[in-house]
């Protein structure tokens, strides 16, 4: 993995700690990474690329409560990376719900595809 940009430099200690002590640091890391990302209204390209890459990897390997927490935090954040929002919007309904209800990053076309692809629970939230 690439070295974190300065905004995320404090994560290196978490990564090392999790690898050394043998517990699953991924849910905590995803939440901390997201909290750091949300501290600024805009981001340089390196920060956005780093956050997006790492968040997508962590989203794919963490539990529903961690993903739901991140979705709740990102739902109203206008600078949330589109790939992350799209991934969360297609997750289980507990994760997707806040994104579908509040994310300014989803287009009408995105919502229509999600309704078709993800089923009635997603469609019901979008219809609201």
C-alpha cells in the first residue's frame, strides 16, 4: 500500500498495532479513516485517492455495523467520493439506507439503477 498522505499519516500506527496484536483493526480503521476525511470540506487529489482506495478495501472486508456507521457519516457529506457512495448505496439496506435518503452524490440515473439492481427494500427508500 502507498504511504499515506499527510492528512492520514496518523493511521500508520493503527495499521502496525492491528497487525502486531492479532485483532481485527479493519472496522476501527474504516471509522477513523472516515472521521479524518470528514474533518475537511474539500481534499487534494492524493487525499481523495488514498481515502477512496483504502475505504473501498475496508468496506469490502468489514462488518455491517462498521459499514453502517460510515454510511451514516458520509450520507450528507457533499465531498464524499463517488465510488464510495455508490458502493455503500448498493450494500445491505442497513448500510444503504442513509446514503439513499441523504447523499447529494447520487444522481437520478444512479437511483434508478439501484432500484432495479438491488430490489424492493432499496426501491422503497428511494421512492420516499
